[in-house]
C-alpha cells in the first residue's frame, strides 16, 4: 500500500516524455488488440488445441520426441515457419502444445525460433526492401540459428533429455482415432485461414503483380477456407450439419452487415471472425457425439487463459519503455529513440549486441520489423546491427519471454534468450564486416 501510494504521489505527469510514454502504451495496446488478437491469436489458440487434442501424442513424439531422428526433427522444426506467417506471440500456443505433448527440448526450441523468423513473406519483404544480400543473410541465419539453438539447448539440458528419452523409449501410442490425412486436413485448413486472414498488402507500387491481384481477393479466399473448415467439422469431426450450417449463415450475415455498417476496412473483417469463432466454440462445446470436440475448444480456452494475461503485461511494459511503432506511427517511450539510434551505428561489438538486446525485448508484429529497420538504417544504423535486429527481434519479445518462462521455466528461458542474442550479435558483426 505504501509503495502504491508513493508511486501515485510522485507520478511525473508534468514530464512530457512520461505522458508521451503513457500515450505510446495505450496506442500499442489498442493497436495490438485491433490488429493482432482477433485475427492472429484466436485462430492460433484453436490450432494449438488441434495439436493438443486431435494430433496424437505418438505423432508428436515420432517427429519431435527425444528419441526422434535428429535430421528429421530439426529439419522439420527449422523450416516450419515458412508456412506460418506468425509473430513471436502467435507461435507461443503452438510451441506450448508440442512441448507439452512430449517434444524434445531441442526440436521444440528450434520450432519456437523458426516460426516467426523465417516466414516466406518476411524473407521476400526483406529481400525487396532491404536488399538481396540482407534477405539471403536473414534466411540462412534464421535456419541455422534454429538448429544451433535447439542443439545447444538439448546439450545443456542433456540429463533431462536423457530422462525423457528413457521415458519415451517404451511409449506405445494408442491407435489413431481417424486417418492421419483427415487430421492433417483439419489442421492445415486452420493454418491456411490464419495465413490468409493476416496476409499483408503488397508494396503500393506493385499493383501489376499476381500477388496484388490475389490480395484483392484476400477475404474471399479466407471465406472459401472457412467453408472447407465447415466441411471438415461435418465430415471429419462428425458434428451435426444443421449446427454447422447455422454457424456458416451467422458468419456470412455478420460479414455482410459489417461491410455495410463499418466503413473501416481493417475493423470490418473482425466481426465475422469473432462470430465465426463464437459459432465454432458453441457447436463444439455442445456436441454430444464426440467428447474430443468439446475438449478441442476447452483446450484452446486453456491456452488463452495461460497466455493472454502475460502478453498483456508484456505489451504494456514494452509500449511504456520502448514506445509504439506501427503503420507509419512512431510514438517514443521512456527510453529515447535517439539513444537507440546512437547506440546501433557502425559495426562494433557494442552496437551489434545493443541491436540484438533491444530487438529481443521489443515487440514486432509479423512483417513490421522490415520498415522499422529501414527507418533505422536511414537514421544511421549499421548493416551489421540491422541484421542482428532482424535475427533477434521477430523471434523474441518481452511478452514472448514471459510466456516461455511459464512453459519452460526461468533458467531455460534465460538460456534461450541469451543464445539468441549472442548468435544475433556474432552474425551481425560478420555480416557488417563484409557489407
């Protein structure tokens, strides 16, 4: 009570920087809620629920377990991000699912890093805006980082991994409830909905490209994928078609009404997404044919309860300290931007380390790291620190660290964060020496 009273009593509301930091905190929190939670995290929670409930533990252990073939497990984990347009927070429920289902620490950490770091869209954007050599360096660095960090983590905690190997040695997976292709169809339909709904607009001058043409039909593609999900609910999960049809109709009507009454093209699609997710939750929770369908939504809710509060704390803290940068909006936090720009010039050990350290704690939504780095480069940032920021920033953030700590524990999280920063620093120095 005394500490809280003292904090309020001495609030520096007369300080312009303090009040600007408060504005940045609210701005980042609002932007995060509008741009990220509904379209990114909610689908990700249901995808994580599929892993936790429908994908057998035997399959996870076969491909990612402590006794799995290393070449196979690390290869799959290191390139998994290529199909996921996710950020450091959206990957968390997916990582939590495979880790709790018995995945080895090394492959799980490789998946955790590669998910946000190597998406095809981010590599293409880096290539086109920051140059060919930067795009190639980021792609190679992200793949190598994920494997190396996973191997080092597995080596450091080899005693725990050995115990897990012995535990899984005689593991006999129960027979699968349905063919693998059906589970994979259901899983990848949800993944494609996540990717399509978060498909970023191509460059403004690229209006003649195929990507721009396809992007103009983004929400039609998302709608078609949603119909595929409805088919999966009926044919694969055996939910009554009447319930699914009601959900489809409600979602379609909400899309039409939102398009008519909500002029903001960014906010309008969120209405049918919310209605669709609510309909999905209702039809699965009240399904009596298969208990797994109810468990799916309850599992998604469990991930939401575990992850969302920590993310909220992290976003608020990051906004207050480091400010809010998005959509051509830059509001400084308590830490002056000039300090950051001054600290990351040149190609010294300090500048590369500071870039990786700052990037590790800042929050970058998918693809936003590229314009941020572009702005810093124009302000005098060295190319080495720029690569260090690209390799450390998208895969780490303060919200991300808080959630990982709840899953792996404080020591493993600290080791993981330190490894990412060290490797990003080293890669930045090498790259900055040659370019």
